[in-house]
C-alpha cells in the first residue's frame, strides 16, 4: 500500500459544529497546536440549523432566574437520570459562555432596555433562551468561526503562517481513532485515520489527544430533522476505540416536524413557535394538551386555556400552558391524538400562530418558519395553521464521559463534547440546552485535551500496521462481492433505506418488546449485507463510497439503541415502552453502558442475540445532597427510590 501522509498535532478535534469549534478555540488558547477536521464545509455543521436559542439563566427577562432553577428544570426534563454534575456545571457556566460569545462579536436580540433578550421554551420555568430571531445556530457558528480566524491572524503575525497552531481540514472524514495499546486493555490515543472526500486521498493526523464532537445519529431513522452528517460517526469511533456509550435508548422525537409534503417530512418546526404563543389543536379544534399533563408536572402547568393564555403576559401569577411541557410529553400526546383518529389530513396535528399573533409579529419573530412553510409547503403561517408531527431529533445517549474533564472512559487521550457525549440531558433534553451544552463542555474538552497532551513525557506512536488496516477497511467497498460468485454487491443506498425503515417502525417513538427483537434480527441481517456493500467508480468525490463507510457507524449505533431500549423495561423521557408504560424509581438508578463485544474491533457478529454490542448495567452516582436540597421532598418521592431518599 502506498505510504499515507502523516501530520503531527497536539490535539485533533473531530467536528466543526458548536462543540468542536469551542473545543478547538480553547485548546489553541492553551497553546496546543490544534487540528479541526469536519466532513462538511467549514461553517456548514449541523449547529447552523439550530433555531430557537441558547439556554442560560441570565435572568434578563425574569430576575427570578438563576443557575439553581436552570439545574432543577434540566433534571426534571431529563427525569432525574442526568449525570447531575454535568447538569450542575452546565447551569452554572452557561451564562458566561453566552456573554463570551458577545465579546467575540455575536449580536443577540435585545430587550427594550438593551439587554440580551430571552424567550420561553418547553420545560424552562423562566424565559431563558438567548436568541437571534430563529437563526441562533447560524450566529453561534459565525461567531466561533470569526474567533478562529482571529486566532489564525494572530499566528500569522507571530509565525508568518496562519495555520501554525490552528488548522481546519474541511470535507474530510475520520474513519478510525488510532490507539497505542498500553497492555491494560484500555490503550491511549495516538491519532486519527482520515480521508479527503474530494480526492479520496488518505491521511493520518497524529496526536496524543482527540476530541470527538461529531453530533448525533438521526440519519439512522427515516423521519428526522437531522442533516446528512448525522450518521453516528463519533459514537461508533469511540466504541471501536474501546470507549463505552451511555444510555443509548434515549432518543428524542421532537413533537413538531413538518409532515407534508413527503419530500420535507421531518424538517423541524422550532419550539419557539409554541414558546411565542403557538397552540396545538386536533382535527376537532380542541387544544388537546390540557388532557396530557402527567402527574409529575400537574402543579406547574395551567389547567385551563384562560390561565395558560394569561401566563404569556403575567407569568408570575399564572401557570404555563401545557404546550410548553417537555418534548417527550408533547410528542407522545400528538402520537396519541393521531392514533385516536383526531389527526390532521396528512397524519399530524395543527400548530397555529395565525390566530395568536399579528402577521408582522410572526414574520419578525419567526422569519425562518414563515419562509420554510411558504416555500416548502405553500402554507402562509400568518393566515393558516401548520401541520406537524414527531420527528427524530436528538440523541441523549452518547459517549460516557467524566463530567468535569469530558474525558471518555477507558481510553486515555479521548474526549467527547456536544451531542455525541452522553449524560448531560438524562432521558430527555430541554430545548436550548444543547447549544449551551456545546459551549460549556466544548470548552472543557478543549482545555483538558490540551492539558493532557502538555503533561505527557513522550508522545504515543502510530504504527504502520494500524494505518494499513484502516486503509484496507476503507477500500473494501471497491472490491466487495455479492453473496455468490458473480452476484452483484449490495447497494449502500438500499441498505440505508432498509435501516431507516427498521429503526423508524420498530425502535421509534413507541416501543414494544417483540418489535425490538425483530429489529435486532433485521440489524444482524443488514450487518452481514453491509459487509458486501459495494461501489463503482473511483475515490474522487464518490457519495456511494462515503455512505458505504458510514453504514458501519449507523449499524453499530442502531444496535446500541435497540439493545438498550429492549433492556430498559420502563418508560422515561425519550424511551416509551407500550408494554412498560410507567416510570420506575428502581430503573432511575440504572445506567446502561454499551461496549463492543469483540474489543479488537472485529465487526463480523452475525448472531442477532449475541450481536456486536454488550450491555452492562451500572448504578448511577447518588445526587449530591446540596443539589437534592434544591427540590421539595414531595417531588423527589416521585423519582427517587426509597433507599435514595433515606440516604
Ligand atoms: P454538529 O454541529 O452537528 O457538528 C458535528 C460536526 O462533526 C460537523 O462538522 C460534521 O461535519 C463533523 N463530523 C461528523 N462525523 C465526522 C467524521 N466522521 N469525520 C469528520 N467530521 C465529522 N439545540 C438548541 O440548544 N437550541 C436550538 O434552538 C436548537 N435548534 C435545532 C434545530 C434543528 C433543526 C436541529 C436539527 C437541531 C437543533 N438543536 C437545537 C440541536 C442542536 O443544534 C445540536 O444538538 C447541536 O448543534 C449539535 O452540535 P455538535 O457541535 O455536537 O455537532
């Protein structure tokens, strides 16, 4: 095999969304020579699509807000399964991260007296989301990019080279995290194996620490709000490197995706529509969410439309409308209405702002939504209701990390931040808590990755055999053969469609034991067929080849989701079991870790029962008493097991 080009860096950040860019800035500011690699164009990461805002308890619109209230809301939203220390750090540090963005040039919408404006969102007690219209992610990425350019200009002045300490490799994909074995079964990171999407050229970025910031997994599901990049690469890269994934059963189905026309099914309708006053109605015109307030939230939500409506003007003396319940609750309610035959013509329900706000306010506050519906569905949302239904949106499960340092378990030098990391959001994420998560834990991951590298006496080595193996794996689709001599290899697009249909139908929003067992059978079959996925043509920009490589990741991650979902016999947050509809206080103590069955990274397992993934149950760490003291005992009783309350 021809020699593969190698470059040496101190830190490699995989992903250039909010988490990756914030990590890279921090690592570079710590003095680490940092490479950022992303499979899309620089500035085009999924984060750009974020609409509603960044949750941070700045208290600009309601001075009652503070980090403790934000922490409480986050734990309630996650149904107390959150890695509580992450939720604490997130709530404490989010306001500073937002302020910091302004010092780097971001310009948020303002209150009449000139402060950063904050809007309401589901599950947040106070208006808390700093925003830029409904294009907040764009401003966030623009600002972080601008900061990166500023750092590169500094380096030019000092070294005569813009990329001396911070370089972006765009449209390049990482297929393996490389490791030096340490003999204790864990090993330590020594770099990444990558290919350039345009030329198909392979290269290796050698580095003692790697930050995974690759986002989510939505492209394993048929109906999703996620962009093409969300093939679970970082989740799979971590598994293959020997790091476990945490609680992969928790997948968020956002209640409001477009349902029509079919070509745009799944595209997100931001929660800001409801935060700003939009209401959900069924085909009978009824605001049905009042029928779906669960016991744990009864005291916090309005019991009548009048009270709910008064809350928008006087939140201190009224309770919020149930349209602003956490996403899992709203998604299940919509699902039930449609199932009961009270859905809209295209299988969703109606979301209406047209009767709630003047047209010019809708156009000013929700400009993207106005254009999205006008252009994609020929619907004028200032004059008629939207049709919406649940769409796969976010994965709460992810790489198991240390709360303070973002270090992945078991593999020295591996870090993870953003959507790819697990723990922070428990069983269900509150809207707006992702953008703040990216900034808080992106910074922490960059900081600790840089420190780790700086503290090493000697850099780990990348051996030639590993590089050759990774190259051979990446080239396999060009020489794939069918099941019998002369038969055509499998088509990666067909396999992808079958995978998406399987996950949508059998491991979707409402789950049943038999269906998930069926899904595992189907995944085993797809796994065997995916090893024969073949492509034609050459390595220069070949999307079929890229998909054939991504399939490995989607299949691994899908198996984690299905296996963990089958194991957890309760309903909690983004995991709803029709056969186990109640939330169990005993299950709150259980984290499910997924790890590779064959630690050498072999992926041949064909037995659906055995599969590629082992599940391990781990008891959650008890919540620190001073944090528990932020809740009323009556509330804790609903979530915690007897012995936890006693402790
Ligand atoms: P991303 O921004 O997705 O970045 C991932 C990066 O990894 C990309 O650069 C990609 O190219 C790269 N990558 C992936 N795989 C590889 C690989 N193998 N090799 C190299 N590079 C790779 N959250 C909020 O808090 N507020 C909101 O208002 C909000 N609105 C949303 C609206 C929409 C439509 C959607 C879909 C999500 C929204 N979210 C929102 C969620 C939020 O946008 C995401 O969770 C968040 O942006 C994820 O950021 P990230 O940095 O983890 O990953």
